[in-house]
């Protein structure tokens, strides 16, 4: 049959092997359930809130109502949308218990497939497939998947190799493509996919976007010096600007609205501060014991991956496999040196100087940039020459399979995080459906507010005479939030209402003028009206809950999410970028056809 032709089999065999390898990589989760890594609860609740927003007709929500025990937070305004939208979509077609496992499979498979595509620029099909598997089974990808459950960051394993590919690809060897101006060589069909890869990086995870852009700058400058041509700089500049433009629908609001929340909490928490995360750092504070254990694991992975990259480079150089490939291996060397340098305190001035770099928090996050290069150089070093017998190649593949199986075993034994009852999917679903709510992220709290002061069990709205009235009493332990109940008499009256994802209504008859404390955090995108008129201003509360001054008698309070000017600007910029990318795509196709004719 035609579909069983050798060419068709060769074309699909590599991707199929990558998918099978991803299945092996998640084997521990297939048998034991998903790993409840550090970020798992945060992601699962986001998926549930996103799907709930869809059911209410909001396709791109900004507010997560279940955070802060029902008071909500603007998480979706700041957290990149691709992974939480993908997972919410998966939750529509499969059980929630299967979603995190299948999402991990997809992201690891994406890491392997993208690594294979990058490797195909230097290696034949079979070793390129092995290189993709090596990227998939790298210590850092499995650490991210199992120890951390950082799904959004795991997507970097897919986007970063594509960023490298389209920034470094040189198609001038084909036909007459070796001639032409720097502009024509830059527009060789790589600028548009590079823009899409840059946009995908930002829309998957902010830290991935930051690393992608700095990786592009490093690669472009290195290649410009090596080739003595401005072509790489032109291509990277075009791709980066258009890519950021495509992501503007998310980036513009996320950047502008940072002034409305305490976003710097992400760099001030002791466990996430850059200065506490240098390679193999140790701390005397007992509160950082778990942090130091994770940092030790990450540091071992850093050393291992750096050693594999440098070892692979050395062996390839000794075997003469780097000749004529300067535009590939020299940028790899620069990247590995830069990543290693960033693990030490000596790099601190650069972390403080370069824009947004401190938001990476953990220097070892840079390892995502080395996953694909490590796989390529590792396989290039060990792969037998073309003149060797098939038996030797089979032996190399068998040895790699043993290594990959060992990495999966390590992930299952060392990195896998068992779920407590309340953290497991079933426990979170039960709490979500009961409307209990969950803790919020400190970086999304209103300026001057404190998430730890938000009480559990709050009524829908609470009438008080003093807007600073404390709602809820502390449990006496620092790790437990305060709790509210009617017997505390902190509310002079309570009222129910209607709440949808971005709309809230309270209809009440108040016994006297005062202030309604809503179970809703303040945020400038909320428009509040009382009896059809804009609400008067009120002093901010320490817990960040919304205060609405109300008169005596019949009161109708309406709170609606509005489209702020920064959101409009982001949409227009993305629309403009789409038009420019479409025009550039047509131009690149025209130029490439002309060069081949």
C-alpha cells in the first residue's frame, strides 16, 4: 500500500518514536497517578476556574474567583494563557484525574519533537531522533515535570529549540540562495516561524519568554561575529519584534497592570530570592531546609547537564565532527558558558542590570535552554560514523534506551511527589465544588494588602460601620488563615447576591448607612455602581477586600469587569502584528521561490 512506502515510514518513524519515549517518561504517573509537585495546586485551580469561565461565556477570563477563599485575584491577567487554556480544554474531553498526566505527556513529547527538528539541521534522521529523546529525558525536563509540576515552564522545552532553530538556520547553501543582500538572506523563510516561536514562548510562560529573548540576543550577536554579517541580527530583530507583537494581547496588560498588584513578591520571598539560589547554596534558616534540598537537586542537574554538553563538545572536536559547523557549535558554547556563569554570585550585577532578568528567580531555570543542545552534542559525540556496521549503531541505541529508562526510574523514585488527600485531584475537585476556595498568590494581591489576612468562610457581603472592621479571627498558627463565622458579630448584617465570573450583584435593604464589605478583592478593572451611580471612594482595607459605601434603605450594588485601555491597546497591537506577519509570510515565500528559480 502507498501509505506503507519506505519514504512514508521514514518520515513518521522518528516522531512516533518520540511519542513512545514520552509515554515511557510518564510511566510512573500512569501507574501512581500524577505527581503533586510544587506548583500543582496552583495550576489545577487555574484550569478549573478557566473552564468555569468558559461555561459562563467568557473565553479569555482575567479573574480567578476561587483564589483567596472566594475573594479572587487577577491571575489570568498576568499568567500566560496557553497552558491553562490547553488544560482547561482537555478537562472538557477527559476526566480531571487524567488531565495533568496527559498534559505532561504532551509537553514532554513537544520537547522531544522540537529537539529532533533542531537536531535534523546537523544530524541524520535516526541520531536526530535519539537527540530529541535525550532532550526529553534530560534531568531538567523530568525535574520540572515531576518535582515541580511546572507545566507552563515545561512548555519551554518545545519553544526554545524552535527559537534556536529559526535564529540559527542558514539556508544559503541551497541553489542560488547564497547570493543576495543581508535583508534577503534574513528573510529566507525563518523570520515568520521565529516570530511564532517567540510569541509561543511568551504566551506559555513569562520566564520562558524572557529566556527566549535573551537567548536570541546571544545567538544573533555570536552568529554576526562568526559570519561577519548582519543577517542573523536582522532576522532575530524582525522575529522578536513581531513575536512580541503577536503576544501583545497578553503582554501589554500584564506589563501595564503590574503597577496595580504586588508583583515584586516573586523576587522578595526568601525561597525565591535570586541570592538564595546560587549553585549548591546552603542556609542556616530552618525555614529554607526544603528549599535547600530542592536547590541541591537542581544544582546536581546543572553540573550534570553542563558536563554532558562540554564533554560532547570535546569528543566531537576530537573526532572532527565540528568542522564546517561553526554557526551551530559556537553559539552552543556561548550559551553553555553563559548559563554556567549565571549560576554563581559573580553574575549578580548582570541579573540586576538586564531588564526583567531577576523575575527568573532561580538561576537553574536557564537549563531549559540547554536541553536540546545537550541532546544534540551528546548524540553527535557517541554516534558511530557512516562506515561502521549496523550492529554498532544498534548497540548505541540500546545503551541510550538503558540511560533513558534509568532517568525515568530516577524521576519516579526521587522527583515524584505523592499527593496528600487535600492536594490530590479528587480532593481539590471536592473543595472546588463545595465553594471553599483556595489560597491566593502573593504577587497578585493589591498594593498594600496582605493575603494572609483574608478570612475563610466570608459572607457574600457584610455591612459594617467602620470600613477597617476586621473580619475573621486568627487560628493562632501562622500557617492558617483567619476564619469568619456569624457568632463573631463582626458584621452588623449580611446579604447574599449573584456572582458570575466577571459580574457581581447585591440587592439589599440596609438598616443604616455604612459600608458593604464584598467577598471580592479590589482591582482597578472593577467598575462599581450603587443604585446605578458610580460608587464613592472608600479607604483600602488591609485584607484587600472591596469596600462600597451604601446609604440606608434599598441598595443595588453592581460590580462589573471592564475592558481597560491597556487591554484595548494589546488587542490592536496583536491585530497589527498578525497583519504584518501575514504580509511577511507572503514576502518570504516570494523571495524564496525567486532564489530557487
